[in-house]
């Protein structure tokens, strides 16, 4: 599957089979993250891949009880240890982590998996559950697994509403 196919096929999957994701598939997804770009090649992202049912159940409670999170056989907790702000004023940590996470998502889709980003969670609780040190920032979570049913994305704005040429014309 080429990248555009994976991009078009991706949607936020909120229904999963209980079937496990094989370890070699997870390794390949982490390879996709490892190869992502990062500011000054810091690579200050860290990922906790949670497959143990009791820990997943606990994470689901911290993800505001979004039920589909309980179904997903894998939850990836994406963290950053990068404290820096770029000259442009943007923080490096969340940007780098987001790029790596989307590498994971698209690689997952290319393998027939589904995934859903999760920003609705209590970071201080997730920290407790996984023993993540206080200087590490928990940026986002990702539910991952085999889709239980087909899904699709909500509509998008047309390109001319989100991009202009040469000058700001919005
Ligand atoms: C940073 C981020 C956080 C998100 N958090 C959640 C979440 O907590 N729960 C959820 O169900 N979906 C979450 N989503 C999924 C968005 O709702 C979804 O991407 C958006 O509605 C577009 O739909 P699509 O992904 O199916 O194309 C999140 C997406 C992003 C990028």
C-alpha cells in the first residue's frame, strides 16, 4: 500500500476485535516511529506499549472511560523528555512525538490495523499507572488493534479553504 492509500484509508477506529497484535507487527510500527524526523534529531520521544489487560483496563479508566479504549488490544503511551522551545516559539516535544505517532498510525493502517489518537486522558493518573517520572511529559495515547467493523472519517474542508498560494488570502 502506498502512503496516499494509507492516508486515505485511515480513520479514527473506535471498535476493535479482541485478537492480539503480533509482537513482530508491533516491532515494525515502532520502527516507523524510530525513523520519524525530529528537531535537531533529538529523538526525545519515548513510547510505552501496553498490552497487559489489567494495565489497559486501568488506562481506559484514565482515558475518561471511552469504552473503545478497553477493547483495543494495544495502547501506546507517547512521551517526551524534550524541554526545548524552537526559535519559532513552538515546543519541540509535542511536535516530534506527534510526527512519530502518525508514522505509527499510517504504518498500522498499511498492515490492516486501526488506530485512534487519544487526547482525552488524565496525564497525572497515567503517570501513576505506568510509573512515568515527573520530568517526562505524556503527550498522547493511541488505541490500536484490528478493526471490528469498517469506519470512515468525517468530512474535511476542501483544499482551497486550508491552503493558499504565495500570500495569505483567507
Ligand atoms: C491530538 C488528537 C487527540 C484526539 N483525541 C481523541 C480522543 O480522546 N477520543 C477520540 O475518540 N478521538 C480522539 N481524536 C480523534 C479525532 O476526533 C479525529 O481524528 C477527528 O474527528 C477526525 O476524524 P478521523 O480521524 O476519523 O479522520 C483525537 C485526534 C487527535 C489528532
